[in-house]
C-alpha cells in the first residue's frame, strides 16, 4: 500500500501561500479544480474613510464577469456608485457581449455615511466566474471586514 | 477565510505524539470547536500522513495531518510517478452518489440509439460550458442524457428553467434555449422541480456547472473534451452485444 517516497506534496494552502500552486500544476483532466474561494481570492482595504478598495486575485486560467459583481453592507443594503474598471471584452455570439477580468481586479466601493462613522465596515461581495477548463461557478458571496480611518468630526 | 480559521484551530489542536486514527481525531476535535465537522480520519496510504475529511456547508474538504496533528496540509497530493492527483481521486470517491439516489424524475431526458450509455447533468441555461458540453454529447449515439435543470448561474435562469419545465415538449424547449437561444414561452406557474433541484444541488455541494454523474455514481465537474467524456461513458457502461 505504501507508495515509496514518490509523493509530491503540493501545498495549495489557502491561508499560507500567496499563489495557489495547484493552479499551475494541472496534471491530468480536471487537475485540481480550485474551490471558488481559492480561484477568486478577495481582500479589501480602506483608501479613506469613505472609500474601500476591494481586490480580487484571480488564479491563472480563471476569469470573472464584470456585470456579475454586486456589493452590499453587512446588513444587506446594496451599494451604488461602485467603480468597476473596464474589463476585456468577450463577444459571444450566443450569450452576447460581456467583459471579463483576469489576474487581478481592483474595485472602488463608496462607503455610505452611516457606515463611515464607525471604525469598520462589513462588505458583502457577490461575484461570479468560470474556469477555462470548462466550468462556471455558482455566484459566490464573500464578506470582508475593513477597518476605516476615522473621519475628522466637525 | 473560513479555511484560515480552521487551519489555526487544527494547528492549535496539536498535542502529545501518539498516532492512530482515534487519537488523531481526538487531538483535532479538541481544537476544532465549531469550525467544522470531522467526518472521518484515516491513515493515508502515503507519507505517514492522516487524511481528515471535514464536512462544510458546500461539501467535503480533504486535509492531511501528521501523526501528532501538529501540522495540517491543505492541498493536493500527486503521485510523482504517474502524475495522478490522489486527492482529486479521493474527493471523487467521497462525492460519489448512487445513481439511484439522483432525482431523475426531475430530469429532462432524451434517449438516442440504444441509450446504453447514461449520464445525468446539473446544467444551467446561462452557463456557456454547459452549452458546449451538451452540444458535444449531442454528437454521441447510444446514449441517455438526463438534464437536471440547475438554475443557479444567473437570476433569469430560474424563470427560463421553469418555463422549459412547463412546456409541452421539454426536450425541445430545453434544446431550443440551450442551442438556439429561443426563449421558452410557456407560463412558469406549473408544478415544477426547479427550486427543489437548487436545494438538491446545494446539498450535494455542486458549486459549479456543469456537474455530471455517470451510472457508477462518479461525479465530474466541467465540460471535458468529448473524447475524454466518451471514454468515461464507455468505461461506466460497457458495450452490450
């Protein structure tokens, strides 16, 4: 039963490594389809008290749809005025014209006044993407908590 | 994020060196708290590691720990000689369902030729890879295709899938939508399994489309190349003469 020392350990530890090694090591078919949280890795930081920048690091061979992002506060209030950068146009005869992101995307999200007054804000980010190997993921909801610098009070 | 928390919980669980399934499980459990539910612990057939299967809301996850549960490996293990992804193979084994347990009464079924090769697909009308996969399958003869309409990718998928189900000729309505982008016109009010299929898919952790099953119960994700799919179909249902 023992495979004598011929084991390659590929650490794709979501919490430990910067780049998911398994994405590069696609051995065989469906070689390690990533979990959506690993394919589309979210982080966020405050640029100022009223603006949060959400960043997605997208694994190689995966992409996200520009028109499938939505942002809400922790309490579920949908946020408007989000600045989605231009993506790469994808023209599908069948599904029409869309734009997609690969590698990295940074999105500026305005923080509403009520939330900006507190020390941190919870953002619920919904997104959807696919892998070139031939699957599309269900919409993914991720929550990030961002510390906010305090606005000067008048 | 959830995984990070879990990893720390597992690291924190490190205790005295012992090293059998039961003691590894005890060491893990004492540190896990509510982070997840251990489904099984067993000695992995390589490298002196233990395989830990955790049940999360969206399915099972495999981790590996050493005999002292002092480190955790969250990743995939390949056999360096053959290149086989051992973690993926094990995942497939864990994800196996019995063919009989699939809700095929909610499927849109078409049979070609003898229908001897059988496949069931969780498919969304707005998933480009589902379209490609079904187009490929349409080229195969002697096959039974069960489409389980899994309306999850876009909000409009739900209405479309219901309208297909409420159509007189479901196969035609589905194929018109999938292959020709002809919207189904039937009203959506009929008794239909679309919501129940969404529940079913989530319960079995189908977080991508197409997710499909062979008669052996093996589960696959994605539109594999047609030659590969054909090979798998043949292996799962040998030719009868």
